[in-house]
């Protein structure tokens, strides 16, 4: 397991904060950060053993919403997708 530092923006703050995290992959570290409810924005993560940096530059709330759709079962991992009808009618004619 590798040690990482994530540069983030916490809710209600104006200056970035560095959070230490541990993971086997950068994706695992990003997922760990997404699960922290008080982190609003992820700038980048850096693996400390070799100083490799992964730029992210994204708000985390959209990723939290996607993560809520993922379900685990005995057979594996699934993704719940819902298709809904828009309440607004589109008057555009297609030729």
C-alpha cells in the first residue's frame, strides 16, 4: 500500500488543504477522497514514494451521486441506471 497526499478544498474554505491517504492505486485514493463528505473539490494527488502527481481538478459531488448508484452483490458489482421522462414537452419537429 502506498502513501499519497491529496490537495483538496474543504467545504466552506477558500484555501487548499493537504490530506494524507493510503491506497494500492491512485483510483483507490480518489475513491477514498470522494467518500469524505466535507471535501468539496480535488485538485490533485501525489504518490510520496516517487512524487508522481495525478491532476484531477474536479468537484466531487457529481462523483458521489454516481457512487450512490453502484451496488454490491454476491455476484459482483452493478450500476443502477434510471431513465425518466422529462416533464417539459419538446416542440421541435424532426424531419
